[in-house]
């Protein structure tokens, strides 16, 4: 992998110009059910667009990204050889039926009961076995290369809950979700997708640190993609300290803020908000005296692209395509990564 630009694409417009600027798209989302079946209700519109997208860019890699509508679906489908094979066969069937280039698994997260999911400590090894079964089913199709990828958490907890590098025997690359690094779990207002860690931040998490963690645990850099955020996170009811809200303790915050196109329209140096730049973290933020907004902008994406190329990582992916109708962020990635 080299200089990849991959977008998670759900609802919203997707154009020929978009298709020509990307190397891949992950359709968000297909659904893996706890009986081992697969549906595509969440991305039906984009599934129907695939013939048109192929005409726009025949080299674009089109993946189906899978989530679980049932809270135990991934755990159940991983748990036994019978269920692994059934689910793997259903995923391979979907790849053929919809003319896909592969499958992306967005399990958040093995062994971790987040988002109300029902998990097991056995997920750690069973996930490796599941990916092996999917890899075998995809390879058996023949005719062309089929890809298998995952979206991964960007911290130590994730690395401890999966088997790296054993998984890499079956995966083509990993999308490391280097966003939401600050969220509702964090009482300090801060950068949710900063390239580098910041002195004074007790959590010390960053995009660079996350990718380095995966390399330290046996993953080749060129098979890792860094995540970019086309949306913001916000902290409210802050006081105007000496650093314009940055790293201020906050009892109410970390929720989702406006998407980038709304930030451009109504927030960036507008309506009382001032844009600031953190040279150390290589990240912007907005502050109006009480509300702090963290996001990616063209300057931070240029820094991410330069870092990815310097360190030999596979590229950059982003969540989510619909969040920037201006296309400023995609244009920036295209110019910097091409």
C-alpha cells in the first residue's frame, strides 16, 4: 500500500470527481447478523451506484464495511468453526453479488463491551480464526484480488484485545481510527485527531503515537492507514483560561460537534468563534469563550499527509464522506497524497 486515500461513504452525494480522487471507498454499512447472514440495508443506495462508480474510475477499490445490528453478532459469528464458515461464505457471496473488491470489518471492539455490545474474552483468538475463514472464502472466488481489511481502535486496549501480527497473515491493511482520541470519556477539552501528542495532556494520545503502537506490535507501516476526521468534537460550558479552552477541565463535553462543511459555514472565525492552531500537536481548534471544537482542516491534513509519506505508512482514510460537501478536505488529501 502506498499513498492510499480511502473514504467511508454512506448517505449523501458521491460524484465522478470524488471517485477519481480516491483510491478506495468503504461502503457504510453492510450488516453482519448473529445468524451468520449478511444484509446491505445501510448502504443500498451506494450498492446500486457501483456500476456507475466503476465507469467513473475502474481502478477504485470498492469495499463493503460491516457492522453488527445485533449486539452479539461478531462474537457469535467468530465463536465456532460452523458460524465462522457460514458468515465467511455469506461475505464472499456478497462480494460477488455486488461486484465488490473486498470486505472491511468494523467491529468496535473485540473483547470490549462498547456501544452496548455483548462480547467474550475468547474474541481475541476467535477474531483471528474468523479473518482466516473470510480470507479463505474470498480467495476461493478467484478471478481477481479480493481484499480483507479492518477498522481498528487507536490505543493500547485494542492491541491487547487482538492478535497482532497473526491477523496480518489474513488482512491486507488496517484502518487505524485515529479520531475520537478525545471524546465523551475525557474530561479535558482537547484535540480529538491531533497528529502529535501535546505536553500537559495527561492522556498523551495522537495519530502518530497510535500508528507507532501498531508497528511496535508487528505490523508493517505500509499496511497501516491513518484516520482523518471530517467532523468535530465539542466541549461546552468552559471558562476562558489562558489557552482558549485547550486542556481545560470540563464536566460536559466530548460529544459530536458540527461536520466540517457546517464549521466552514457558521463557525470558523464566525459567530464569535476564533480559530487557533496548535503547532506542537499540528491541530486546529475553535473557541468562543465557552465552547471548544476540535477538528481536522486543510493545514492539519497536509501535516498528516507529509508524516504518512515520510514514515512509509500506507496512506490516509477518513470518516465520513458526507461531512464535507465543500470537498476542501478531500481536495487537500488528493493534492498532498498523489
